[in-house]
């Protein structure tokens, strides 16, 4: 007696989250730079000579306040949230996204688009473009409308990241200016107390340390993090466009070879994928 054939069950989609723990390159670069600076200070003499509380107030607090004045509360909050993601390790890449959409498209062709419904809610919640696109396809939305909606979604996400990077760039511009302001304050205090030798030292400390703190914040914190945020944004855009191609391919029921060629056209030559590897 022939064995009864059972319909194949939907596979578990092993699509990882976009963010992991702290990004090693970011931690190594910034922490390493601060460590070298601290080592130079320790080897050169007194550590306490490089700390001045008024200088900290002028540069750090002043930079935060003036940057906030340049934007809105919402912009600052979103920039803080995006900054938290910037320093975390990325677990997804363009080739990973390409393999994901090829696997999804192959499954949809084999089992039907509606069978994707049980997979997308949990497995894809960290991939909003792919998740929202598949939901639209399952609901029977025409491919032209799906493309328009997803492109708007991608543009909106890119606009948010661009604004957050602009916040960091603005902070990188303001921190040296606050250091200069602190320098002028220290010089005025020093010159007004020339008759009191004991007041010259603190005034000179404020004058020099504010410039020092401003240079550190600008070149060792804000500028590197803004560059990392822009780099991550470019990679996110690549992944989102690959997801867009995958959703449209599933909606149009394109051939696997065509989808493979489309996603590989977005990837560098050394990162292109072949089939469902």
C-alpha cells in the first residue's frame, strides 16, 4: 500500500535580527583612541591637570544645548535612538538579504503566496520593508502599488537617518566652537586677575582645556559616529532595495533566475550569491 503523501509544512525562516551586541570596530576605534590619549596623559605627568569642571560644563553641556536649539526635541530623541543602533553590531548584510529573498520567493512558488502569512509576523519583524511588502502581497495589492508604497517607506527611513546624522555633524561643528568660547572666557578671567598670581592658573586651565575638550568631542566622538551612521544607512538602503526586489518578484511570480540576476546587480562582484546557497 502506497504511503500517504503529506503536504510539506512551511519551513522556519532563519532570518536573523539586524542588530547584535556592541560593534567591535566602533568600540575598538573610539575606545582605543581614548586609551592612547589617556596613556599619553599618564606618561606625561599629572592626570588631574587635564580635568576642569567648568570646562566640562562649557563644552559638553553647551554642545548639547546648542545642538538641541538647532533641531527639535523629536529630532534629538530620534538621533539618540539611532545612535544606540549605530554602536551595535550588524548581523545582516547584502548577501544575507539576497539569500533571504531567494528562499522566500522559492517557498512562495512552491507552496503559494498565502503560506507565507504564518512566517512573516515573527521572523521578519526586524525587517520592516520585507515584512510590510509581503503583507501587501498576501492581501492581493497590485505590484505597482506595492512598489510605490515600499519606495516611500524606504525614503522615509532614509530621511530619518540622514537627519540623525545631521544632528551628529552639527554637534561636531558646535563642540570646537564651544571650546573656543571657553578659551575666551578663560583668557578674560586670566587677564582680569593679572595682579593675583593664584588666579592666573585656573583661568589658563579653562582657556586651554575647553579647546582640548572641544577637539576631543568633535574628532573622536561625534564625527566618527556620524560617519558610521551614514555607512550603516548606505548598507541598510542596499538591503531594503534587495527586499523590494524580492517582494515584487513574489508578487509578479517571476522566475528564480530573474530574481537572482536582479539582486546580484545590486551587490559587489565578490558578494554575489548563487541560487539558494
